[in-house]
C-alpha cells in the first residue's frame, strides 16, 4: 500500500487551504489546520513531514503560530514553509526566517516550483517519477520503450496546453478524453504517479466535478512536465 507523507496547511481561509490541499493530495497526505491549538492537539496523534503556514491569516498572528510550533518538542524539527503575498517586506522576511521557518514562497508560485521546494524539504524523490524498468517490462523491450518515450515528449507541450485549456473553460467532455489518453500513455512510459493522478481527474471529469478539475489540474500539468523532462534525459 502506498504511504504518503503528511503535510499540514495552516490557514483560516478554508477555500485557499482547500486549493493547496488539492494541489498536494496526489503526492502527499495533505490536511488543513486552522489554528495553533489545532496543530498542537494534532501533534498528539502524528507529526507531519512539513507544515505550510499562511502569512495572510487574520484570526491569528502567523508568527505567533510559528513560535508555538517551534516551542513544541515535536514541532521543533518539523520544517515550516511560510506562504506569503506580494506585500511582504524585507523586515517581514527577517522575522519569518528568524522565527525558525525553513523559508517562504509566494502564494502565486507556479505549481511545479512549489512542488520542487516541498520535495526538497520532505526528501521526496521528484527526480524518480519514471520507473524505467516497469516501462521496459510493459513495452516488451527497451527499444520499444524509447520509441514510445520519444513520442511522449514530442506531443507533451501541445497536449498539456489542450488539457489546461479544456480545464479552464471548463470543457469536461474534452478534458476527460484527454486525461484518459494521458493516463494510458503515462502508464506505458512508467510514469505511474502521473497515470494515477490522470485517472483521478478522469473520474472527476466524468462526474462533472469542476471544482476538483480546477484544483487538481495544476498538479497534473506539473507532473506531466517533470515526467517529460525525465524521459528526455533517458532518451538523450
């Protein structure tokens, strides 16, 4: 059974937190916490691999929350990544880092860059999204795998744009067809995480779940890009 690392998102804005959870769910066990007390009580049951803390909280001072986490015996070693906006000053940055945060990023950071930063902080091997051995076994030979991989990376730029456009309309019929094709193609080249995420979004498209499509497509596209780059390295 797949075991995903837990990540907590601390934010009093439920919609903003759910969007981040949706981005992370395919790769992590993401959950929302809305206060320091919620975090401290959760430490009694588990310890996350990473905490994402919103600097835009209104109900509590995020720096006080950061201090409370770092003062807790179980929270001291947990990396905290602060999510900020464009109003943050250099003085704010100094307080964030001085309070023990592992770093800070903008809320509007591209999904692939955010996932890369999270991967580094959690030790998740984002550079191993393609299982070459599994792909060769599926294709029957390395030669066939390389041929399929070349096709995959050639069509990726145009295909990802069509998926993104269908999600933005939303055109759920066209979207579902495209993610279904991606699900199968990703499986053939050994990109199982990408294939699994495409399968989830295929179900969301068929169910008419626009919210899930909007929330989870950025992760799909980020994974798509990373798998294509990894395959380029294999076939080079």
